C-alpha cells in the first residue's frame, strides 16, 4: 500500500488500482502507463512539481502527452514565473520519487492545479505513488482530495 492508496481509502474515494510492469529503461513514465494499460493518453495524467520564485512548490496534473506551460502554471499559482522543481526537492516535499509522484498522499500537501482537459474524461489515472502503479478516480474526487483547482495548464500544439 502506498500513501496515495491509503489516502484514497481514508477519504472513501471510489477508485480502481491499475498495475503494470515498469520498464526501467523507459524515459516517459506516463506514456508507458497509458500504453501498457491500453488507456487513451488523454485519460492518463502525470504529476509535475513546480518551484515558484518564493521557493514555494505547487503541483501540476496534466495529460501524459502534453507539455506544461510554465507561464500558465505561474499565473494559476499567482506567481510571475515558475520552473520545474529539483528531483531531491520533489522527493523531500512529497515523499515520492520522480515517475511515482502522486497528487494524493503527499508528505506535505502542495497546492494542486489540474489541467482543464480533465473535464472531458470519464475518469483520470494518476500515479498511485510508485512507478508501475496508477490509481483511477473521478475529477470531482481528485479535486476534493487535493483541494485542487481546474485550469488550463498545457502548451497548445
């Protein structure tokens, strides 16, 4: 059991766990999850931790095939700019390693922003707290559990 799964159970969230064999040579954990689970890329979301100029951290939850707009996450968080957080900083703050960061069950819950494309999905898959493990839940439950805000976060291609 991971902290993310424990958090979902504690909050009595309706959820489903999906597990797959993680390939350590795979560079894109989220894309790997979508492909190995046979789930559309738009339904599988990655959890990114972003640093703001005042050293605060925030979380961006975006589709695995999308790229985060630093301008949009900064604006959503009320900052002038943003940058990806250092891996060690991510691990210290969330309790998770890169590729296994979940928006649920973080050591220090961070302000969470979820890309608005999630509104078009019947459910979302996010990391359940380790590589090779995903948790599926509704957007409403994810927003409630993280006190997240839904907003546009991705670069348009």
